[in-house]
């Protein structure tokens, strides 16, 4: 274990949460965001107010947001070794409890769904050499686009590099670090 995992919380008004998240733009590379009709996993850009839940993440931290019924937005900051930013506080487990006592963070990977079109079996109707930079999962009715650079030999699969935060040995949170391609089953 390198540095102590830290979890901070902040509540923001509906008209300020985007600015709070965007304040970390120099430390994040990607966004995973949800809105009523779609999901996004993209390179970082200023969040859209319509994104009801999401995560902006990079190698050193992740900022999560979740809209509340009262119109405010809960923000969660996960990091190791970063000092507590002004306006944030250690995260309580529940209203009547103390801070979440995360005592360990370990790296892992999560395989995302889909196989790059170039790596599909030749009999698959969406296979081919001159194809868009997309991954196909037959149970999802549209191609998947992940924020990986286009290369002559694209990665067969896409995975998230994550840190699993543990309290008393049990996983309690997963922080996203990076999006990367892999073609080697041994990496999985």
C-alpha cells in the first residue's frame, strides 16, 4: 500500500456542481456519466448539467456526483495522499457515524463489454477490416465507442484500471483510474 486512501464529501447546489467537478480538470482524464437516455465513457470535458450521475477520473483521483431529490448534488472525492480541498470534509458512513475508515486500496482491472470489430469472427455480420473504431456486444443494440486512440491494430477488448478501497478487509468503494485496451488474455 502506498498512501492512505482518502474519501471526502461535499454537497453543492444544482447550479454549481459542474464548476466544482471542472475544478479538477487538470487531474482527470475521463468521464463516465449517466443521463436518463444514455451512458457515456469519454475523454474528459466539462460535465453537462443533464448528467444525473457520474464520475470524472484520472490516475490520482475520482470525483463522483449524484443528483438528489431536493435539487442539490452530492459529490464524493476519492484519492490517495491528496489533501482535503477547501469546502470538502471526510465522508461519514451514515448521518450518525464517523468518517468512513478506508484502510487499504489495491489495483485491479474490470473488463468492459465488447470486442473490437476487427477482432470479430469473419462470419459475424459486423466484422471487417475497414471498420469504425467500435466494440461490439451482441446484447447491446448499438456499437460501443471507448476513449482509446485509434491504432493500426486496435485492442481486442477494453478494461478499466481501478483501485478497490477496503475497510476492515472488505471492499467498500471502487475508484476508476484509467481506460486501456488489451489483446492479451493473460492481462485479464
